[in-house]
C-alpha cells in the first residue's frame, strides 16, 4: 500500500502544471451558430422549399396524404351525405381520421446543401414531403434535394424547440457517469490541445476508450497514455444507472510501472439532467491506495444549446483536499465546447484562485 495523500496530491500538482493560464474563453462568443430553418427569417429564399400555406400561428398537427386534399361536401348524384353518427364503424374509411386525434410525427430533414428542417409531418409521397414548422407554417420539400429524413421522438421537442441528442451525455468535464454510449457510437475529446481522448460503444452496456498526451512532439522521451474500459447497467426505469470502469495508464517511451484508477459510479437522471456519485482507488504498480477518491458531479441542460456542469473531487483522509469546478457546455448537434474554472483544495493551494478549463467534443457514428 502507499500513502493516499502524497499520491493524489502529486497527481493534482502535475495536473495543475499541465494546463496554461490562458484566458481564451472569449473564442466561445464568436463560434458560428448551426443553421436551422426555423430560425432563418429568409427561409423563403431556399430553392428546394415551396411555401404551401403561410401560418405563423399554426399549431403542429399530423395528417395523412388524403387529409391534405380538398374533398367535395356532398354526393354529386344529389343523394344526401350519410350522417357519420349513424354509420357502421366497421365500414369507416381509416384515411378520414380527424388530424387532431392523431399523435404528431416529428421529423428532421437534411438537404444535400446542408439546410436542416424540423417539424411535424403533414404528408409525403414519391416526389415531395410536406411538414409544418412552428412559426413558419407548412412547407413542401422535393425528395430530389433531400439527403436524409430522420423520425424524431416527440419528447425531443420542448416548448416548441427541438432538443437534439446530447453530444456528450456520458461525461462531465472529464469524469464519466454511469450512462452508456450507444452501440457503434463514440466521441473524440480534446482538452487544451494536448489532452486527447476517444471513447466508443462496443455494445449497449460496454464501452472502451483511450487517450494520450503527445509530449514526444516537444522532444520529451516519454508520453502518458491510458485505456478507459467502462460497463454500465440501468437499475430503475432508466432513471438510475450504476457502472464500473478503470483508467489504466502508463508511459510510452519509458520503462515504468503502470498507474491509474479503478472506480465505481452511480448516476440518477436522464441524458440531459443528472448527478453522479463515484468512488475510486488509485494504484501504482502493485500498490493500491488505502483512501478513496470521491467524485460528485452533475449536469443540467437548460436549453437546446446550453448545459451547466460541475465536477468535484475529494480525498477524505487528506483534510478534504481535491478539486472544485463549475462551468458550462455549449452544445451543437455534432460539436460541443466545455469551458469552466477549476479550484484546487488543500495545502499550498490558497494562492491558486482558479485554473481555466477549455475542451471540445466531437461525436461520431451517429446517423
């Protein structure tokens, strides 16, 4: 066994020395927005879109192709139209369903030139697709210009806005939670340019990852590398998950003992809003720490593009030495930026006000 205090303090000291005190968070203010049709007032200028019915105040609804056609109100032979209340239900035409009684079908359309449209499906045929966009009305798009059509779950729409899938739901700034990556999906994470991390879902419950800090680019003889296996299990209706994993590290270019962390985590919440309690034990070679490293983290997505983050570490046997952090994540559909401040705790840390954190995440493998 080895002393937990000196081990974790040494890790924190090296971590603090790794990241420069450069305030480049202002870059976030100039990141371009992803183009969305519902937020583009000049949407009428897009050539592949045909405006069918201007209805700025229209409410989303679903209709079958037959519902979009205007039908005569009487029988052309002069016979009276049968009273629907007396009709035989077994002979009713299912296409004449009242649109207000049918659950809306939400779709996402991406055109070949990169435009995105989110709305409720009105009708579709071999040539066109018609959708209702809130605040715009009904538009028709030719299939010849459509790249992809994705059916969306209605719970991704909140207060009329489309909440795309969280591009980084399984991690906070760096610490993992007990949520799983989807099978055949993954992400690349970069922190302060030097810190590189990749994770990939092999199954619905098991993921594998790895990373490195390429110090060899600066003439160093060795570079840190690590492997990140993780297994997760849902416990209670998808609202509570448990997991276990490891950070198995070492140095490439130098013959040294392996070192890393073995951990277990429990997460309560969904992929947008959750909190996690984790406990880990550090190791170096055959020695394992006698004191745990406790992690308490959380994320709270306030809207489609902003998520609040906190990630905190404590060493109980070292007078509660550790790290406190707070920040936010700016999310795009296929890109995310993390920025925050990290405050070390413990002896000889009073002079350190906070260390800035900046990281980016790019998911891959999504449809």
